[in-house]
């Protein structure tokens, strides 16, 4: 008797070929796809005995339950594998024997070997972890939105063989993106009734799965659990003996635990509503600055992409200075029409990087004013700043460009410590006098003329969810690591610090760009700097969380930079002359006449797809 194979996919062109090769013994392989937009299906259809079923992904339990209930498998037994897993020969033979035998079990559990940087994470991955993967589909169902638990109707056996897992086969960036999503689901699960602290009976039950779930619930009731997780993995489970791979993985899992924790707090404390309230109060402050009669014309540019939650307010706020131009990167959430309805002129342009997008706007938007103000959609001009801007524009001795301070409103309060204030940005300038340096992220303006500082700040309203905040900073980390690589390759096109800032900010930027990449223990240094030396603790809980989030950000940059350095040594990096981005060049293997990017099982890594 044969057996069926179920493979869940979403954009798995890097993995799918090797995965399908490892299950070639099956006469019924079902690729259960969540509408991939890469070459996953094109590759899968080149293999014999493969059927493709597609369904839009909603959450793990619902998606898997639909699959086992609705897919017409040809065989009584089904093996479920992920695209980044491989079935070795010994496990394949064992599965085929069991599928042909008269078994008393409804399902079987299997252990998995996880690889990172060429190392089996036996210690830091808590081996052995048993997962139900071989089953009769009518006998199984799944619970939980993420990391689903298999509920088996009947007895469960154990397999001798192992699945081989390469969770980093597509690189680090997809791992960060996945775990941002996973942590959001976990935060929802852990706020549900029935997830309270377990009883002693649950902790010492004989059922390994029930005991593991009870221990998980106990763990999530503890304070400082991300630190507890790190020390448990490295010192108790001796992940430190796995070298750099074990230490990095332990730190990444601890970071993931922190993401779950902060998202649980976000749901509890309703940070978005409190942030909007705090920002609204600051925007109602009565201005001590007098109104300027007949100020010169000022144009406001607002770059956008999917800013539906901000754009109407942002445009209305900016109109107090003059005509508003929204430079949109083809948003898909209705940003464009909302901006038009609020009174803005909308122009769309394909996004390359932040500096090139804004420079394109300066060159091509139908600006009419003598002055320009650059405003992000999540920023607001305070009443006193608006009057000060108009006064500066009317001054016959005005500078050519002005730095504006920015106050971050986050988690319900203004952040005034931790190195977040002052935060100077050159945003207001005479048209034709300033342009952005050629840098993909954290770009600054170069001013051809005299600069000065405005007294009153604008507001940076961080009302987005923690998941959205992390998604943005994962993207920033990828871009910033690109900039570090370009510096290493001698291809950096950023402006020098002395051309961007005056006084102390000049030296801070110089240290950040020229020396910071070589500083050891950057996440820890960043946390200590923000929370202790820059008095972040005076901002209470938000100060703590912001320091932790920025430490996570530094760690992601460092890991991505290290990964790209390794690819650079292997000759698998190039700089795209069009966008200035660093891109990975994947090795290829011919399969059925196709050129398919191939993961490298020896390292557990492959270039990001």
C-alpha cells in the first residue's frame, strides 16, 4: 500500500524541488498552496504524481483542518511535511512499511532535526520534540491559530526516523517576517480563556503533549520570559555548546518571545487609542507665536504607501501651510482617494527607495511654492510650528533649509528620553536648495546653503500596531544591512556627515555610519545606551519597550549583515545599479528543463527569494 503526502506552500520556489524529490516514493503528492506568486507551482507541476490545491490562508488550524477534510487523498495514510523539510531514506522506508501494515494507531509522531548555519540545533531547539505528521486524515483535527496542536481520535504511535528541517533555507529575512506573524497569532491565543496558569496535575501528566502545553502556559505567566528563555536555552539546555549557531538561534527565539509578550500587552492596554488621545491633546496646545501676514507660498509633500489610517488627518493638518501633494507608491488600501477627498493633489510613482522617491517628487511634482515641507503621513505639524514656519519663510534673512525637531508619541505618551529627543530632520527648505542623499533607508537631506533650527517640534504619531511596527523595522533592517555591505564593498553613495548636519548631530551620524557596524554586542549596547545612559527609564513602560524594540532592530541588522557577508564571500551578492539595493544571486539547478533556485542543506541557508 502506498501513502499520500501533503505539502503546505506559499512562495516556496527555493524549497519545493528538493522537498518533492525527497517524497518521490509517493504516488499521491498534494501541494496545498496559499496562492503563491513566485514559481512554486510552475516547479511543482514538473514532478509526477503531484496535484495542486489552492486556498487562501487565514490561520494555521483552520487551514490545516480544511485540507485534511476536503482534499481527496488517494491513500488511507497521509504524511504532512512543510516545504523546508526533507524526508530521508530511512524515514521513507519506515513510513511505507507502516502504511502497508495493519496498525492499531490512528497517527504517528515524528522527531525533527533543525539545522542552522550547518549545525544541528539539538540543544537549543529542545530536541526531542515530537510532532504528529503521519495520520489517517479522518482521525485528526487541529487547534490553535499558530503552532497548531494535533488532536487525534485514537492511539498515537512514534516513528524511529526523523524529518530534516531547514528553517533558514530562504534566509533570515523570511524567518523574521514569519515570526512577526506567528507572534501576533500567539498573542491572541494566549489571551483566550483557558490559557491561565496550569495546575500541578497538568504539569506532571504522563502525556508528553499535554505536559508540554502546560509548561508553555506556565512559562507565559512568568515575567521577563524572553530573558528566561535565552538563559534556559543557552545554559540549561547547553545551547552554548552549539557555538555561534546555537547562541544566535537562542537570541532569535528570545526576541520572538519578547514580540509575543509586547503584543499581549498591546492588546491589554489599548495603546493605539491612548496614543491618539495624547497626540490630540498636544495638537490643541495654544500657540504663543503670532500669525504672519501674507506668508510666501509653501508646498507640502507627503510620500505614502498604504497610509489609509493616517492620510486624511495628515493632509488636513498640512493644508494649514499650503497646497499638499501626496506622492503615492501605488497604494492598495485606498490612500489615494482619501487624500484627494481631504484636499490633496495625488501623483503616483513606482517606488525605488526612499531617497529616490522623494527626489523624484522634488523634480517632477507640479510645485508652485518658493518653500517646501516634507511630511510623513504619520507626522503632524503642531499649531506653534506652523506659525513659526510661516514666520521663517517671510524672513528676508531666512536660511536655505531648516531642521525640525520631532517628538515621538508611542504607547500612549510622548517619548522624551532614550535618545529619541531631540530628533532633528531637515524638512523645510527653499525649493531647489535641498535634495536627499542617495541612500536606501534613514536618508537625510543635503542643503546647498545655510541651515538653521526651528524651535517648535512636529509630532511623530506611532499609532500602528506592534506587528506593523516590526514589519516596517524588519524591512528597514534589510535595507540598513545593505548599506553596511555597500560600505564594505566601497560602493556607498551616502553623503558624508558634515554635509548633512551641524554641531553635535554631525558627530552622532558620523559614529553611527562609520564605526557602529564594527561595534560588538550592538543590541546590548543600544539597550544600555537608550534605557540607562539616555534615561529611557524616565518614560516608564514605553521607554523600556522602545529600548527593547530598538535592540531587536539592531540584532536583525547585525544578523542580516553577517548573512550577506557570507554570501559576499561566496560570490553570491551583487548591487543592482537601478535601485542601489544589494541582491543575492542564487545558485541554480536544472530540473525538468527549469532553472530553479536551490537551498543549501549543508548550511541550512539560501539566499532570500
